[in-house]
C-alpha cells in the first residue's frame, strides 16, 4: 500500500496560549490523505480550517502533534527544510488569486518554477501547457487586471501546480466567484487534480462541491470527523 501523502496526527493549536482569552482552535485533529485522494474540508467560519491548512502546508507549526509529508516528519525540521519541502511538495490555492499584477498570466505560473531553479524556457513552456489545459492558453500574455475572476483563479490553480507538487491545499478556492463561474472553475480544478494524480485537501462551504470529492471531513470542536 502506498504511503500517505499527508498525515496529521494529534494536532493541537491554541492562540494566545497561556494568556487570558486564549482560544483553543485544534484539539487533537488527525487526518491521513492517500495518493490521488481528494478530500473536502467542511467547517463553519472561525472553526479553524485555515489554521489547519496552514499547519498542513508547513506555514504554521502546531503546539503539539506531528505533520508528515510524503513519509517525512516535518514538524521539527528547520525553517530552511520546511521551506524546501513546501516549495517542492505542496501547492496552495486561496479564495483570492494573489497574482502579481505586473506580470502576465504565463509569467505568474512560471515564477514558482524559476524560484525552484527551472530554466526559463522550460518554465514558460510548462506554464503555457497548464494554461492551455484549463482553457485559457490564448490569455497567457494578459495581465491579471485584463482577466475575469474565473480566469484569474484558473491562473492561480496553474501556478499552484507548476512545480508538480504531491499535495494541493485549497482554502475556499471558488468562494469569491458567482455560483455559475464557481462550478466551471471547480470543474477545471478537479480535472487538473485528476490528470496529475496529486492529493488534495480542499476547504469549502459549498455542499454540492464537497459531495463531488472522494471524502468529506468536518472540523468539529477542534477535531476532524
């Protein structure tokens, strides 16, 4: 049996720990994500799903518990090692696209590859292929301001997958779009995920989108159920 791409074990996180008004957000959250599995993360606002995604993506550290990425324990690694793992193994998509406005779509997708040492010609070629895959290859030279909201988010998906990560973490990736556009863009995201075979943990408020994934987990009282 293949090793899980992501394992969260007994994750605890409290903000303002040891101070008056401390907020216990995660209370032993645990999750295992298999290769190629797409899991919906459902929780009400303020329940801690963004915190969980940040910990899973090595952007934050838990107060207790461990995070394993592709079999490697990452919780106690140096910042440099965690940054390297984040760049190589994990792709992120947020509710807002966070594209760099001064660069074109193809340049935005190429940038993470260039940061990882990919030659420019190869980075641009992969960026163009990814944009074509989500139906906006003809918009590659447009800057974000000239793209629709749905097109901007497709560029963000491509950027997240540019370095061929094993794990995709998405926080309400269609939450800023109207329902019709959200459905179309989500179809594009699922096609990208399925075609590349990576694992994904996708936070959503939308029960229809959640039902289309392999499994749904709920963050309830600081635990995943």
